[in-house]
């Protein structure tokens, strides 16, 4: 029998250990390779609930997909305070490093954008950008009450303290509307760095240590972003549409004009074009309401206004119902939205007056249509004269309006060539009575087929 080498078993064991060690070393290497990516979202325009939902969704994706950081490239004039609070709360508790980058050159992080930028783990700006002007305003563009301003000051200071940023600037940007450019923002510790491009930003961030997570589960993370793969997280078509509709003025316009269009269609039934347009506008208006914070009282006033406009169409008079509907529509616009939202008076008053005047016009058109003589069917043939072309028994046939009609006379027999006038109808038969033939040139050919 062949002899086994004394070291063969040891060699096999060593090889197995080397294979296991190689596998163990490969696991963290693979994880590190997978972590070399960042999720990037672009935020342009007003901060609304649509943006807040989109950023919250992005945080979830960044965490579940293991991205090294969540980068938000921002250019905003401000937005809703409640949506800003939602975003800030999500950023302060995020388990994923959040980087807000005010870009490109010429962009701004004004008002709500300043709060959001300061709440990020890392705040950066491109050259030629600015940040600040965080004084809250009402929906009409006026400065908010002292109570609201004090609340916003406390909010901004709390963010600055938690992120180690300038408390003085946080206070001044709310009370005095202070704003600073990129280099000044770095100098006074409002943001962390200035980067000319996204790639330069990711290179600059590499190796930076940040503390992430809520207070009860904080942990330190070292950013590895140099050369990281960029994954875009876009709002999408329907998100862009909802963001476009997130305007109190558009919501009020769509609901008001849509109501008028439907009322006009009811007053003057035709091809249905006005009704279709009205329904589309109403749907868009309710989509806008689903995005914006609204009051039920405002919707009830809007429904009351619509009911009064319909009453004006059904019972036109001196315009009392239209006037009441116009007043209700104005109050609906004033009370429809909550918080700092409101319909601009430059949109509110003209819209209410146009809809009120339009309901009066629709009422007059409907009244005129109801009083006008019939132009179709049997009613349109009353008092029309014709010549009996065929007669058989008690009935005959005449040609009216390009169609043959069966006629019957109640008190006399019908004969071919007899002139008759339509006085009534019985089902599909016309009731006629004899008349004297008309005199004058051209009358013989009047009813010739």
C-alpha cells in the first residue's frame, strides 16, 4: 500500500485556512466597493410638501441602498415653513450623511433654503452663491407677526447649535433678513466649504468625519466619496406636475374657473367642450389641494359659492345669487389655506369678479334659451304650411324641413294638392288644418322636393 506523506494533512488544513481568510477579507472589500456611491437630488424652486416628501424618500433610498452620502444640490428662494420643519427634522435624525450643496454659481439658499442648508451634516456652496434672508413672511408677502418671527428665531438657533454653526448669523438672518455670500459664509461658520463643482465637492468631502443618527443612537461616519459613483434621484414627471400645482393661486384659479365652466355648460348644453374643460380644471384644482395644507371651512365656502352661482343660472334675476356667490368665493380664497399660505389679492379679487359676472351672463343666456322658440323636433314645425303630396284615407304626406311627414286632419278630409298648416302633433304624426293657398310669385315651388 502507498504511504501518505506525513505533512499532507497539514498542507490541506493550511490551504483551507487560506481560502477562508481570503473570503473574510473579500467581504469588507466588497462592502466598501458597494459604499462608493452617493445619491444626488436636485431641488429647484419653492420648498413645498412635494419637495419634503421627495427628500424623505431619498433618505430612505440612501439608507437602504447603502450610499455613502445623500447630496442635495439646492437653489431656492424659500418656501413653506411647515415643509421646511419636516425636512430639517428628517435631516437632523438621518442615519445617512446629508450634504447640502448650494449650486450652481448664482444660486441661493434663501429663507427656507437657509434653514435646510444649516441642518445638513455638511453644508457647502459654489462660488458666487449666497445664503440667508430667513425672515418669515405671510402669503401676501408681508412680514409675519412678532410671535411667528420669535418662533422662527428659536428654530434657526436650535439648528445652528446642533450642527455647530454660527448662532449669531442664525438669529440675524431671521430678525434682520441678513444674507451672506459663499466666502463670508465659510468665514463665519455658516457653511463648511466652498467647492466649484460636484466632483470637487466629493473629493473635498473624502475622509471627513460626521456624526449621524438621532441623539439616542449617534455614531461617527467617515465619508468615502472621492471618485464615488453618482446615482440621481429625480422628482419624475408626476412629481414635477404636483410641484407645479403646489400654488395657492393656481389651486384657487382652477377651482373657480372650473366651476364657472361647468355652470356655463349646464346653462347652455352643447358639444360639451366647456364641461370637459371645467372638469379637467376642477381635477387639477383638487390635485393642488392634495399637496397644499387647506382648511375645510374654505372648501365649504367654495361649495356655497358654486351653489349660489348655479341658483343664479336657474333663476336669473337682478344678480342677488351671483353677488352672494362672489362674496362667498372671496372668503373661500382668504380662508382656504392654512399657515403662511394665502391667495394673492391680485389673483383673488379679479377671479371672484370674473366668475360672478360669468354666472350672471350664463343665467341670462339660459333664460334666453328657455324663452326662444323651438328650432328642432315637432315644436319647430308648428304653424308651418305645406302642400299635401300624397293622400290616402284620412292621412297624407307632406315635405317639411327636407323630410317626409305623415299628416292627419281632425275635421276635414285630405286631398293631394291641399294647403295645410301644422297645429299640433300626435306621436310621429302631424295634426294639420286646411288653409287657403298663398298668393304671389314663387309660392308654388316653396315645398317642392
